[in-house]
């Protein structure tokens, strides 16, 4: 029987369900909400109610936070005694915000776990619910067992931003489905009542879903040329026809950005490949920092082998230092670009066959990367706008 108490901050639609499910599972719970009347039904179910968030945190060794955004989470944690306590943040937000909150909690000797609830409120506590969790140290068995009534717990790594990034990835697919479905209704309703059209749309969507796992296989294997039934180039006229039809029907075009990406991929030589190659085109055609220090090495290999010099150089701060094989430094973007351009012209290739060990200290991280025959050391820094870039890159050899 679980006797340790859990505090739950935030009693909106999701927070109320989290507390109710925990109470039904006979977990001791303290609840808090800005508008205190929301706590009354849960008190009737056996919860204790706290007058303040700080007081609620003080009653428990684990606090689950589920509020409107991460700025509210920061406010609620301010002034609380976090030492030795675990904060499980299930608030929707960005990886950068999650990492900043991890630094805040760990700076006060607490344990920070970030999470994402892959369920609507009515599905929490059912076999359909899944909760992604991440943090510097995995939850112990007792803590996982305490949260288990909420849904299947899946630990996704030590980066405090992993759960929110994966949540964003899954939500992007959901909103992509919604966008396509809503545009379909907008087009079809002038010729068929929506209720009559719905079975056609649902059946068509269901028929397309089996392609999703095969996309994942192609992306992971980097194999876009074999067994191509309908190439990217063949599908561009279909996108153009859909867009023209929407324009003529007076319907707002939601597929425009995808059409532009497809045309860009075709111009880059991907026209004969499977449409899943767009993932590679998006990745290599997008500049920006890494989401974590560990990802820097993977992005370097990916962008270098795609000969994406702009994206490659953007992994470094403007005044970063790259140590060359002879020990001389390449300082700044211009010198770093020249170094990698020389390597590309010499047909040198990089492989993503390495392991990385990271040591975090606030906004900086030391990354030791070990390959089959080499060890490198890199110093990375979190950027003010989010993400990570290298400050110093010291490969022992290329």
C-alpha cells in the first residue's frame, strides 16, 4: 500500500482528473488551486486541501504540477522548500522551459522530472493513457508505482526537455490530421453534407495510417529510393491541384507550406524518392541550435554529410573555437566554415558511431564524445533563446 503523500498543484480539467484518479487508487493526496472552491469535490473524495502552493509542497515528498504554462510553475515553486523533494511537472511547454525549471529545482537541491500526458482528461487512468517522463535521474520504483494509476509510465531519457519535445512532435501530427480533415470538410460540404462525407473521410484516413510506420523505417535507415510506388515528384501535381481547387472554391489553403517544402526537396534532387525524404530535407535545410548538448554531435554529422554548411556552422557560437588536427584554432564562423568546406571538398565523411557523456553546470555543459578510435571534448552553452551551441570544439583528429 502506498502511504507517501503526493501534492497536486493546479485543478483545471486535467489536474482535477489526476487528483481524482490518485484518490481512487487510495494514494494520499494534498491539492491546491488558485480558486479554492475547485478543491471541494476532491476534499469530499478524501484529499487534503492546502491554502497555498508552498504549503501544499511542504506536505509531500512528491509534487505533481499541472497548470496553464511554465511561467506559472516557476511562480508556484518560488519560496518553497524544494530540498529533497521531487517535482513532477506535467505542464505543457517547450524543452527550453523544462530545462530552465530543472536548473531551478536542482539549484535548490530538489529532484526535477518533466513529463507529458498523452491522453485527454477522460482517458487518464485508463489503459489508453501514457505519460512520458524524463529527468537527470529516473524515478525510483516507489515513485513510479505511486504515479502508475494515471497511465502507463514511459521514461524517455535524462534530458529534461525530452518529454516536451516528444509531446510537441506527437501534437504536430495531431494538428496535421486536424488541418487536413478540416480542409477536407471545407471543400466537400458544398457538394456533400458533412455527416455523409464523414465515413468517406474516416475510411480514407484509416487507409493512410499504415504508411506511418514505414516512413519511420525509411527515415531511420536513410533509405528513400527503394520500392518507391509514388515518388515525391509524382505527388507535387496532386498538391498543386488541391491548392488550386481550394482557391477556386474560396477555401483557405492549409497545405501551402507543405507544397513549398515538397518543391524545395524536388529542387534539391529528391524528386524520384519516397515522400518520407521530406524529413531529411527539413532537418538538413533548417539552421538552429541543438535541443541538448548531446544532440550537437548528431546534428554535426547529419548536416556535414548533407553538405549543409550554413546549418553546420550555426551549431557554433559566433566566436567559437574549433581546434584543428595540427593544434591551431579556427576562431569564428568564417574560419570554421572554411575548415569544414575543405574537408567536404576532400570527400571526408563523418559517421554517427559514437557515445557522448555530458556534465552539466547551469547553462554550460562539457561533452566527452568517444568513437571507435578517438575521444573529443566539447564545451557547449545554452543559448538565451533556447537550444545549445558549441563554444569550444576540440576533436583530437578528423
